[in-house]
């Protein structure tokens, strides 16, 4: 299912992909560890932000709207939330 947030998530992941490719190139070039750590931090942040946006979107649209419009029972929504919570 495509959500409105998915294009933003893809953009964030592409940014992380670019940073990761840069880190690999930096390692191969023998760049200083401080530079590598900085770029790895950027990769980690981009992935964390993408995950956060995806989980928030899921909670707002799949869980809340599903229960609100009769698509899911509260029990089913809670079970789904618990499954998602392990990735927070």
C-alpha cells in the first residue's frame, strides 16, 4: 500500500544510500577515521529518520484510520502496534 509519506521515505533512503557509497569510497581512499565516523553518522541518521516517518505514518493511517473507519478492531490494531513497537 502506497502512503503519502513514501516518496519522502524513499528520498531519505536514497540520501542514506549516497552517504553509504561515499563512506565506502572514503575507506578505499584511506580517509581519516573522523571523516568516516561523521559520514556513518549521517547514514545512521538518514535511516533512523526514514524509519521514524514510516512508523508514524503507519500509526496515523493504518492503525488509527483503520480502527476509526471500522476496518480493524482495537484488539487487532493493538496487536499490530506491538509488532511495530519492536522496531522503534
